[in-house]
C-alpha cells in the first residue's frame, strides 16, 4: 500500500482497510517505521465534522528499506501468491 504511491499521504485507517491488517497491528508497525526513519508523519487540518487525521509518507530511507524488503519477499515462496509489487 505504501509503496504503490510512496509520495502520497497515507492514513493508518486506510492502510488498515486496504491491507486487511487490524488497526491494533497496523499502528504499532507504523510507529516502528517512524522510529526507524522509514516514514515521516504530519497532521492534516481538521475538516468540518471530522477531527484532524495523522498521515504518513515514505521517506528516502523508507523507499530503500521497504523496496529491499519487498524484493526479498517476492523471492520467498511463502509470499509468491501475494501482490507485493510496487504498482
């Protein structure tokens, strides 16, 4: 999800829904990637009727590290059936 549009803003809720990963598992991974420098974050301004949302963007380090991780996963038979490509 992140690597399909790495320059875009991504919201945790949307990443969780698109990937099927529970939010209770998604947010700790996002925090780990922030701490590792793979992601940057920010807050969008609130829109009437909705509070401000935190967004995530892939950093240059994240592009390298996540790209390498995806490349290794694509070689692993356990992940061949998944669509791990960057598109």
